[in-house]
């Protein structure tokens, strides 16, 4: 009986489980690639990508916790605001990994082949970005179910802009999520100074990265719903669904 329940649970959640497993496999592959490079070159180059991947998992886990709690109304008001605050602090760490691509221009190919460094950086960056996209999708679903669909999309656009600003202060000002927790007053004053007197680079970076991340999010969102539409269309056309089933040969 327990085995049957587990089997039914796995079948009902097979796509979610597949995403989780694939993300873990991607991280293991990234760790293996970096480790092989360290052994081959005796250099610690790109080891920081592993730490960045760890940071990218934090908003993913927080979003998953918030999404699981959101099905019980009482937790929406008791626990989720705190979890959402932590998620917002750490969320920029996921799309931040896109900026790691610029590391390819810093002496790439001198210790290891350039193509190998490209695989490492692109794979790590893409994995971190996917962790961010999925965590944002989970938080959007929480907002949409708790309030309404339009507020969920407003949330996506606002968070995309805020995360791009967070990526900027992480890459160029060298502030991170831990600074806000350890020195909230000093960090807030420094960020406020940047906001009051923004530079052209800040404006251009934030705007372009916002559009780029939104493009990735909307593309993956549309693709996932395109597949759902195909399933609904097939169910609405039984003859089309029947044509996709294997024919049985009569003996």
C-alpha cells in the first residue's frame, strides 16, 4: 500500500521531481568540471562559481518553502512574509551568475583550453539563472493564488528590476546579501547613496538586465504553458489523441 502511494505521488509530481533532479545533476556536473580543472591546472580559477551556485540555491529553497506553506491560509500571513523577505535578499544571487560570463575575458585559455572554460562558466551561469527563474515562478504563483493573477505579474516585473539593481551593487559595489544581514544600517546608507545619485552605468545596466531576465522568464513561462495548451487541445479532440496512441495488432 505504501509503495503504491509513493508510486502515485511520483507519477503525479514527476515533472517537478524531474526538474529538481536535473538541477542537482547540473550542479554536480559543474562541481566535477571545476574540480577536474583544478586538478589539471593546479589553479583555483572558477572555484568561486561553486559558491555562487550555493547562493543561487538559497532563494530556490526559500521559494519552495513559501510555496508549500502557501496552501494553508494561516501561513500566508504568519510565516511567508518572513520567508519572502529572506528570498528577496538572496534572489539576486541567482541571476547574478550571468555576469560571471565576463570572467572568460580574464586570461581564459592560458591554463586550460578556452572551450573548457566556456563550458564551465556557461553551464554554471545557466544553472544559476534557471534556479532564479523557477524560484520567481514559485513566488509568482503564491502571489497569484493569494491575491490575483495581475498582482502576480506586477510582482514579476518589480522583482526583475530590483534583482537587476541588486546584481549591479553585487558586481560593481561589491555588496552582497550577507552585508545586509550583518551590517544593515551601513549597507542601507550606501545603497541609498547609490539610488539618490545614480550613474549612467547603473541606469543602463539595470535596464538592460531587467529586460534580459524578463525575456528569459517569459520565454520559459510561455514554453511551459504551450505544452499545457497542447495537452488541453488533445483532450478536446479525442480523435487527434487517439491517433497518437499505438495501434494494437489483432492476433
